[in-house]
């Protein structure tokens, strides 16, 4: 189960809507050894595409290095789908390289949107419950 603060959910959705019609992407880092998403890191979609996202390699290197320096891990890796449901595509599954991360997808295909979380390990997709909280207390 992904437990995440409402303010982080709102930031992901706002980023997805701001980048629409292109897919938005980013990371929420958290302390190493925990499963608590804390630091919101919106990133650029290097593809600038409505059907595909890719982190810019230099930006990803900088963000991952910064996480290492802060003793953080990518707890959530998120991106949006602009015309389809919030479910990992074949490409999303192939590119999933963080087995401990929650892969969050937001669909901006409809006004109400869709927010879902998945674990993707060795090509196997498992949807998980999302628990939205006001704080982690």
C-alpha cells in the first residue's frame, strides 16, 4: 500500500495538468530505509510527448546523486497518461528499474482524472491501494 500526503497527491496532479497535453513525470524522494514519500521533485519529460515520457539523462543523474547525498531513495516515480487510463503501458513496464518504488500514474484524459499506484518488479505489475493522509503522524 502507498501511504501519501494529500499535498503530494495534489502536486502530482497539478504537474500532470500543467504539462498536458504532454506527459508529466517526476519523483518523490524519501529517507533511505523507509517507505515514506516526502520530497517532491518534478522533472522534465525529455520526449515532450503526449504518449511517452523519459527523464532527461543529465537531470536524472543530478537528482539521483542528490538523493544519494541526502540519504534518500525514490519512493514514488510518477508520470501521467494524457489519453488513456492510469495503467502502466508495455513501455512503462519495460523501463521500470526501481523495484522498491511505487509507480504512480495519473490520467488527465478526463476532467475528474485518475490516480493509481503500482509495484512493477521483473515485468510483473501489481496494483496497490493508495491511502491519502493529511500527515504521517
